[in-house]
């Protein structure tokens, strides 16, 4: 019966792995700090606005308004922000923000992006 302790250890390892996988999405979904939120709003208004329009109503890039994003999967939009769109002017922003921050931006865009505050 030397196999029992190994099976128990394996079961604990599997359960711990599954539990940690359930916690990771919740941890990454946390909103950025208020200071970081201000930075991200400024980045979207200024940097993204240079292509998508300063009011996000479109320009070189498409509009980033709730009514134009409504039918698009949020996860797909988040990866577009992080990875860009190869072969298009849309650059990757992964050097400037985390996936959780990109997710926050997408959620804000889908509900009406906040105004930039000084």
C-alpha cells in the first residue's frame, strides 16, 4: 500500500491547482488604483484618440463608443488592445499596460468612457 500516500499527494496537488485557477481570473479582474485609472483615461483620450478621434467617435480607427462595441466580445477587444492588429495601424499596448488594465479600459469603453480629469 505504498501507493496511497502518492495518490493523496496527487489529489491535493490537483485540487490546489484547480482552486488556484479559479482564483486567478478574480485577481486579474480587480480595477486599477485611482491614480492608474487617471493615467489610463489620459492614455486612451490622448494616444488612442489620435487614431480613434479625440472624442472616440472615429477617425483613422473605428469609433470606440458603446453602441459600436456592443456586439463585440470584450475578451477579443482586450486582446486587440494588448496585441494590436498586425498589418494595420493598430499597435500593441502590452508594453504600457497589463491585461487587467486593458480589460478595465474595454469595460469602460463598452459603458461610456470617462472624461479626462486634470
